[in-house]
């Protein structure tokens, strides 16, 4: 008799546990789905925000070649820039030639293309400021980061994204 009574009690507890688990699943599952959707949306928004101003490897590829125009800063002459002190006791410098690739269909290009030669000194100053903020090791280690920093700075200066990329056709550093 005690075994049957214990079996009934265990069976009743198992059924109560099953019912409570079902209730929890039914009430929590929709909220979990909503939370997952919200997390997905937030992650998507953060990802877009982080990548929206960044220069990606394929940013130049998104503009067809027939829409690209190039501009040689300082009339294609080399710029010599002193690099930041790296602590090794030597003065380092970089000699660079800078070329800007621009999207001719962009509103900013239509607005600023005629004035680029007039703003050449401002552009050179921005480039000088950014490049001089890198040490010899940083500059040689990741020139792409330097180009991206220059691109971001020029886009802020012109308040437009008509400049698609910044390239160094000629670079010498010592």
C-alpha cells in the first residue's frame, strides 16, 4: 500500500512539474522571441553605425571606373612630413605623393571639384597633421590606416563623401 501511495505521489509531482514547465514555456517563449528580434535589430544598427563612416576595402569598387576622377594633391609633387618621435633618438620622415579618388556623380564633387586647387593648402595641412601623428613603425606597419585617417579627415573637412579613397602613388620613409 505504501508503494502504491508513493508511486501516485511521484506521478502527481511529475504531472505538476510537466504542467508548470509547459506553462513556463508558453509564457516565456514569445517574450524570448521578441527579445531575440530586438537584440538582432540593435546588433544590426550598431554594425551599420560602425561601418557607415568607415572606409572598407571595397568602397572604391562600389563606384564604377567611369565615375571616378583623380586629383593629385600638391600638383603631384612629393610632400615631406616629419613623423612622430618613436623614442629611438632618430628623426624620421616620410615623403609621400597623395592622390584622391573622387566620385564624379556625388553632389560634393559637383560642389567642390572646381575649388580643389584653391583648397590645396588646406588639404596638404590636413595630410601633414595626420601623417605627423604616426611614428615610423606605425606608418610603415599600416599605411592603409593612415590613408583611412586622411580620408575620414577630408570627408569631415568637406562635409561630404565624394572622396572615395586616398592613395599614396609614391612613398618613401626613413
